[in-house]
C-alpha cells in the first residue's frame, strides 16, 4: 500500500527486502478542467461543456553540500529571455550525470477522465548520481492562470517501475481540488538527500502563489536548502 505523504514526513528508501530503492520514478498525473459556456438562445439552451487545458510542469533542481545549484531538469520550452531574467540556464530533460530523465512537457492534462497514468515523469537512477549532488528538490508549477484548487485532480507519486509500467507505488501525495490550494500555483513536493551512503526523502508539500518557475527555484535555494 502506498504511503500518503504528509508535510514533514521522512522516508527511508528501503524496500521490503531491506535493500535501498535506487531506481524509481517521480510522476505527476492531472486532469484538464471542465468548464461550461454561457447559456445560449437567451437562456433557453444550456451552455456547452468544454475542456480547458492545464499545463503543469514537474521539475527538479539539484544542489551540492554547500548549497550551490549543480544541475537541473525543467522544460526546454521556457524562453531564453525569461530564464535569463532569473539567472537560470536553458531547460533540459536529462541531468548531466544521466541519473535523471524527464519524459517531456505535457501542456494539456487528461482530457477524457483520469486514466491512472502520469502526464509527466522523472525517472531516477541513484547509482548514477554524481558525487557532488547532495540533495535534490522535486516541485510543480502551473504555467496557466488557474490555481491548484480548481484542477479536478493532481497527484505526485514515487514508484518502482518505468514510465510505462508501474510495479509498486512507494508514496503518493495529492495536491489539488482542495480549498487549501486556493490561489496557489506552485508546490514544492519534497527533498531527496544523502545521509552517508544512503538516500532519504523528506516530504515538504508547501504551496505558494509563485508566478513562475524562476520564483520557485529562488525560493528553494533561499529557504529550503540545508
């Protein structure tokens, strides 16, 4: 059974056999918003149901033990002038050491109900992580005007398997369709960090009204890196 993550919760990445989980996926699944147009023919006919795309971005930023940014994964579709404004390099889908890979930017969300599949996935192979990476943060940003509270569903989960085949869900965190997320467009999911030769995960779950990914990355670097 998957652990429902709560703020401040710390998890050892251990499987049932006592070995550390070194290969896993972090995925986000969300749905497009269903809206109804205005009534037609002077109110004689009801409005039509239409789908409004939701563009969530699942990203990861990595730091060394001194708190310096060493690597990143976020959408390559972000404009250079926008990233330059925040002092950020171009987006990419692979980490320098090849330990992390992003499946690509989904700019729509599920349009035919919850299919149970993740729209964006970061695969992680901790065996390949560069020695200078001490901690990494997984986070979400909404690139559209809507906040998390009006998205019908959105969840982040960690699981063993591949983007095409889920073997065992290790932990899950539901992040949408709740009054607690009203006005919020960014969410810092959690922190993956080294302790000696082992890796551990700390659930954060803090939501903010950040206008964009640049604000969120600066927030993480200033307030969350330890």
